[in-house]
C-alpha cells in the first residue's frame, strides 16, 4: 500500500503548490459567491415572491459579478496587468453558460426534490446545492483555461510566468503579497 506522500496526486500537488493555493482561493471566492447567491435567492423568493427562475437568474448574476471581482484581485492578481475588459466578457459568457446549467438543473429537479422533502424552502435550496457543485466545477475549469489563460501555471520553484514578455516588478510583488 502506498503512502500519501508517495502518491501521484501528492507529488503533483507539491510540484504545483501555487496552483493548489490558487484553487483554494478560487474555492473560497466561489463560497463567497455562493453565500451571495443563496442569500439573494432566498430573499427574492421567500420575502418578495419573485418566481424561482427569475430569482435564480438575478442571484446568480450578482454572485458572478462578486466572483469576478475577487478572482481578478485575489485569485488571479496577474490579470490586472490587462484592462478589465480583456477578461470580463469571457468571464460573463462562461458564467452565462453556468447560469444555463443552473437553470436546467432547477427545471429538471426542483419539483421532484421539493416533493421528496415536502418543503419549498428545502427543495429549492437542495436543488440549488446540486447546481452549485456542478457549476463550480464548470466555472473553475473553463475560467482557468479560457478566461485567465494568460495567467500561466507556476511550478513550486518558479516565479510567476506572464503571457506577455514584459513583467513588471510591481506585478510580481502584488502576486507574492496576494499569496
């Protein structure tokens, strides 16, 4: 039986420590977006009587904007060497597809889960939890490899690699202070 330290996953994580930290930051950012998403969803549906499909769309959009800000300034600080408009349109499109996935899951499972748990509140939130996990995976993979593709992967022993040939000392300091 292999020990954890001799496993392929462990050695890959060790070689990519900065990317593991980035994934943890992405997860925390996603969690903050999830709090915004759930809070707004429940306020809109249960206090203001907004239809579930519309409340999901509004809450998801506000959460996506929250996530973009945190991703740009904390998870991918190197992205700030470009204007906001370099990443935001792609990020928005990725999240729009994520919203479509979210709405599809709501459409497919809300009624049956609500009937199963005998509660509109629990049914909506359990369905949303299923959608959140699926959409988080979608968002991480696509945003990492498409939206923020100019932020190169770092190995544990290297400095940040930027897509452009010129890397300012200030952006390196910002990156290292963000870690």
